C-alpha cells in the first residue's frame, strides 16, 4: 500500500456491509430471535393439500423428551450443544433451528475473521498515507465499520469458542431435522442443497444421500401445502430440461406431475412470457387432453387455496435459499 487511492472505495463499503451483517448476526444470538413459519394451511382443500397434510402428519414432531430446559440465548454453543441436540432429537423445532443456524455461523467464523482483519489492515494502511480530506473522511467511516466488525467478531468468537469438528459435522443433519419439523428456511435450503450443504461430511455419512431421496418429495408437498414460494422456486429449477440436481432426481420425471408444478409456478410468476412458458408447452405435448385438464385444474385450485393467489415475490425476492434471516 502506498496511498489511500490504492484502496478501492468498495473495500470501505464492504467493510461497512460486513459490520452491519455481523452486528445483525450477533443481535440474533444475544436476543434469541429465530424466525420462521411452522404451521401449514390446515383449511386448504384439494389433492395437493391432502398430500401435503399427510406429509405433515408423517413428519410431526415427537413428544418432547425430558431433555432439559433450552439454554438461554447467548449461551456459548459448546455448552448449549448437548441440550439443544437432545431437544432437537426429541422434536423441538426451536432447538433444531437454533442449532443449524448457530453451527452454520461457527463453521464460517474463521473465514469471516480473516476477511475482517484484511479489510481493517488495508484501511489502517491507507489512513497512514491519506492526505486528501475527502479520502480521510471516507476512511474514517470505514474504520468505524472496522471497529464494529471487531466487536461483532469478539461476540461471535465467544459463541463459537470450543465448538469442535464433531459438533460442526452435525450441521447437515440438523438442517434436515429443522426442515422435517417444518422450519421454512431450512426446508428450502435442504431441498436446494440437501446433504451437500456440508459436502465434506458426506465422506463420513454417505447415507445422507438416500435419506434426502426418502424425504424430498414429502418436503415438497408440505411446502406446497404451506403456500411456500421458496419451495416452488427450487422445484422450478429441478424441472428444467436436463436438470441434474439431487432434487431433480428425487422428484422424478412424471410428465403430469411436471406440468402441474410448472403451471403452479407460472400462475405466480410475472405475466411476461419466459422460459417457463416454453417448458410448459413441452410438458403439455406429453399429456392427453384429460391429463392436461386435470393438471390445469389442480394448479389453479392449489394457487388459489394454498398460495391465496399471491404472486411469487409477494413475500420479497427469492434470494439464495441458504441465506438465513440473520444474514
């Protein structure tokens, strides 16, 4: 570094963005706020509702065992882990949600720490050489963000200290558990990535792939019963010609089902013609008139009853399904 101009302005902005993200993250830890819907639309009717509600009954949480009271928010994960895991295993949705999100943060702590330190070092080096008042003001704001980064890292370090590889290795399993218990963010992420959310752990747990195959369809039906567009977004990708994802393999290639799902997605999508229309035409060509009429009726009924006629972006943009509320 030879001067402030060697540090792009975007570095300063990135530092501020990291500070805000980490501050929000720590607030979630300390306040114990974990978001998510868990209830299905019990009053929905029609074939998809029946299938989705049957799946929900199959996946209903077991009676919570005597696993002890949930640890207070802010308890270091190393100490909270045994109780949270026992409660999650007993069917406690809140515990499973807290586990997969906290484990996900602790898994990425080392990378976050490296990035924050790099940005801080660059800003400090730039300040030492800055002479222009505007540059110094920009750097001052960046350094304030860097200080906030460090404070947030200290809080996250306290949360994650002592968390070992065995605990981190349970991340994908706890993501699946939260998904099966009905946590919508976990459900969308698990459908999108499955056990690949923690790909390294698959070397030790290859059975997680067959477990994904065994649960993916039920999770899709439950998401449809819940009127969850995040699930339909993942399903849309799995239905594209040549899709080779785990979800594509789990859903299968039944032509009538493919048309039903595509039509449902199309009803909530923007009105402008797009790729979905082309895929719909291809799918329709494989159906008899009776099959096509049944699929159209199913999609319309499901859109109105389960999704309440809401557009696909009614709850906000459908970003990366594995970006959780605190991120």
